[in-house]
């Protein structure tokens, strides 16, 4: 059994952000496109809001929502 699925909720948050500088600044990454939700997870806007002093996509020490954890545990039991 792998523990990677649980942490993927936090790892993939950056896929919903965009570059802050450079020629692609402000262009959303693939994770922000709803057609890729099955690859990058769906997130609430509140969860993706940077912590004070943080960068976009950086969720710090936030926990994945209870609904995600319940889904993860249900999948891991199969």
C-alpha cells in the first residue's frame, strides 16, 4: 500500500497556479482547467488561497479537507 495518494492532495495544489513572472506569467497551469480535474484533483478556491506571506499554490501546513481524507481512506481499503 502506498501513502502517496494522501499527500497528492497537497502536492498537486501548485498545478492550479501560474507563473508569477516571465513570458507565461498569469497563464494558468493545466490543473486549473476543469477538464483535467481527474488528474490534478478538484480544490475549493479557499484551499488554494495562499497563506499570508505565501506564494500561489503554497498551502503550507494545511490539512486536506475531511471529504478528501474520507475518500482516500475508502479507496485505500479496497
